[in-house]
């Protein structure tokens, strides 16, 4: 190559500037792509979060179905029972209690062979559970039959001294006493009041609280 064909210093500098400009533009393009991707992902994440919140709101505001319309003879009911949390013993207006002030800690639902504290069991009723109680003098066969009829969740079965009848079943604000474990009204009561939306806190936990004495299952 002759000296006339060799690039001048000015030409070499121009070529270097062009190469540097190309690298700079390439880097800018990559940064722009990354920025667009980040913005797109952020928008997608925000939309997903909004969708989740919307679903939660819809679920929480969807009204619970009303209790089935079941006519049951001789059910006693109470309105406007106080649902406050208190410490210590409570004197209830019905035996066994079917609502009212109660202990802040609920009783773990299940089957008990010994009497359980009123104040903890009433907290279960607040959550929509039912409480089946029986005279401690009830025969072993009848007790075994009752245990078979207890729902697997949101129910307590326990003996209750001074019950005044062989068997009683209670829900928040409702109670039925009867003489035979075979009384069909027990199933009717369970159908109407078990996990009832009329309880102050339906669906709140029935486990994770405290066990009473004589817990079997």
C-alpha cells in the first residue's frame, strides 16, 4: 500500500469515533430493552396483585348462605346474646350455656369423656360449632351412639352434670333438650345450626385453642 492509500490520522480517529459510537448505541439499545422488560414485568406483577386483592374482596364480601329452613319442635332460642371475651367464671342464663360472654381462648372441638369449661366451649359456639352434652349417668351404649352422630368438625361432645335431661344440643342462641339419643330432632338441629352463618364469627377456628379434660379425639 502506498503512502497515498494509507488512512490519515484524521481518518483513523473518525473510524475510532464511529466504532465507539456503534458500541455506545448498542449498549443504549440493550439498556432500553432491559428497561422495557422491567417495566413490563412490574406492570404484570401489579396487575396480578390487583387481581388477587379483587378475588379476596369478592370472597370476603360474598354473603354466606342462610341456615336451612328446618322446623324443629321445642327449640329454645335467645336473641342479642353478648359475645364479649372475659376472664374467669361466667354465670349463664341457660344450662348448658348457648351463648354469652366467654373465655378469649376457644376449646378444641372434639369428643370429651369429662366435663369441659363452659367459658371455652361457648367460644366454640361463637365460631359456629354445636355442643352436644349428656347426663353423666347416660349408659355406655347411648354415649357410644352419640359419639357416632357427632360431626367430624365444629362439634363438641361432653358429659354435663346437672343437665336436667338425658341429652342436650346447643348452638349460639339455640338449644334443644331431649330424652333419647335416637331422637330425630338431633339430626334436624345439626342440619340447621351446625356451622350456621347466624353465629357471631362463623368459620373462625375450632382447633388451635385449648384442650379440655378427657379429650378423646
